[in-house]
C-alpha cells in the first residue's frame, strides 16, 4: 500500500461516523425530555396526543415540568458537542501535531505537550464493569517514572475516537506513530513542513492545517513508516 504523507502541522479530528451515532442518541434524549415536560405540564395529553393551551390548572401548576430541564440540557449539550466534533475544521475537539509537540483541544480545555517533555508512549487496556457486563477500552498513554519509582500518567488519548480500526489497533498505531515523531524531534529531525507518514487507521481523520507553502525539509522529509520497534507493550488496568 502506498504511503500517505502530510506536511506538519497536522490535525487529528474525531471520526464522523461515531459522532453521527451520538448526535442521533442525544436528539432522541432531548426529544423525550421535551415530550415528558409537555406531558408533566399538562400542555400535551399523552393519551390522545392533543395540545392544551393554556394547560389545566394554569401555568403556575405546570412548574413541576421544570424538573425536566436538566435532562433537556443534557440532550441539547450532547447534540452541540457532537456537531462541534463533526466540523472538520472546528477549533474544538482535535489533536494538533507539529514539530514542537502535541496540543489536545477540547471544548473547555487546552493542553500543550512538548516532545522533549513527553515520555515514551504505550498502550493500556482499561476494563470496567457495567450493568450490561464488561466494558473494555484501549488508550494511548504517556507515563513518566517518578524518583520514588511510582508512575504518573502525563497524557491519555482514546485512539478509537480518531481511528478507523479496532480500539486496540488504533491505540497501538497511535502509540507507534507518536513514538516515531517524538524520536525524530529529539534527534532534531522534525521541522515545520516536514512530510510525515500517517498510519492507515488515521488517514481519514488527519488533515494538514498549514497555510504556508511547503518548503524542503533539512532532512529531505520523513517517509519511513512507524517501525515495530516503536511499539510498546500493552498494559492491562482494571
């Protein structure tokens, strides 16, 4: 398969397919909250589907329906987040990759990580028990070793939000890719406008965001694929 390369800086955006499902879910949630509020207020007769304006007992007696507002807000907020994630060039919800490091952008959070400050990346499997059984998630993480031999997690990314394969494959591919870029940066071989290969799971969600014309990199560009040596073992966490 031919290598797919983009020039730095690169932005990883969430998968649209996943967000469409979330958008539909929160639309149903929001609609249910509105119907419940209308029924509780007496505006909507849930038996025959007719509207009553004003409701029996007046608007003051319909105050109980206001308890549905938090649920409507959750639905509305969920729809807004899904729409923001679906916008390809939205300034929210993305991972920006450049020659100096990573920037993780969320709606109310902005985190910057320089390559020379980041430890190596690995993958972890997190298992949780739910009412419907076990839930397993795979993450790409950067964990540093502290002087007392304890570990501190610097960065955790749910790679499946951006990748097109299974959660484990996405996490492993992202860890290998970030390790490759980190090694190049530490060797002073990663520069603005450097061409870097994009792993297969992220080719649909990676976009080049540089507005400047491409210039030759001092290293002639980076075209090698992430090697198996860049992969680290998966850590299981309960």
